[in-house]
């Protein structure tokens, strides 16, 4: 059994998409980040960066004690190797997937997240910050669009590279982007959006997080973290 510590964010969606695609047996443990549940000691034992998602596998390869993991990219790679799916076995194919997985982790996710933050959550609307992150997110959309011009999916066959990137495109409107400007990206997005496992993963999210409003108290929890405040 896999225990997925999860909330309905793009990084959380990555893992539910994978699990629904593979039908691995899993159980969701909700971690409501707007209520500060990510700071509970029992969660920090498996996710010391106090971020979701995290995973506990009670039957890891080779046996032994349960194995816990944090960081969505690492979890996707672990699960792909566990299931033997959605990552190529050959060196070149694997390298392609890993490059684009890390591209999402280091680029698309952080930049789109900052674009979203400064446009919608920052208490002060700072034009430079809004424009800076809009431009960089737009550039990354362009990189992905160009990549998809001559292939169906990011790294050839559908893989964890696609599962990692797709959730960060879902909120393209809130990132102030226009999918019509990126026709290859739009085709790819609509293809993944229609996959039954993706539909199921997002339907599941709607049942878990029924109140999407971010309150001022939640903003303080989500955006006011420092090492000192967290006792690090």
C-alpha cells in the first residue's frame, strides 16, 4: 500500500495522475496546507521541507521497513521505477524524460507559481514582479510549445515528464497566459486533459478540497514562512 500525503496543488496532482494511470494501490492522507497541517510533527518526519506531496511505501523493492519520500519529481521517478512504466528503460529515452522532468521542477513550476503569487496573492501589486514572472512563464510556455511541434508528448511517449508539467499549465489563465498563442502546447494540453486517469485525478481533488478560498490566515501560513518562525 502507498500512502500519499496530498493536497490539491499542481505538485499534488502530479502524483494522483500517475497513480490513477498505473492503478497502483494507494490511500490519500489529506494535508490541508491552508490550515497548517504541513507543520505537524508526524508530517515533518516524512517531509522535512513541510511541503506536499509526500509518499510512504510500506512494500518497497527489496523489502525492509517502509520507505518515505518527499519532493514530487523524486516521487514520480520512484514510482515510475517501481511500476516499470512511464519512463524508458533505454539510456537515451530515460535521459530525455529526466531532462524534462527536471526542467519542470526547476523552471516551469517555480516560475508559474511566482507568476500566480504576485498576480493574485501578493498584498501589494508590484508591476515589476508581475511582469517579470509573466514574461518568464511565457518564455517557458514557448519552450514547451517548440518542443511539442514535432512530437505528441514531451519526451516521445507519454511519461512522467508530461505528468509533471501538465498540472502547471492547468491554471494558464491565472498565470495570464493564452493557450491560443501556443498551438502545439494547446494540442498536448487537451490530449492529456482528456485522459481518463487525469479526469479521475482532478475529480478526486474536488471531493477532497471543497473550500478553495485562501483566507488571510491561510496566506500567513503559506507565504510567511522563515527558518526562525519554523524553528529550523
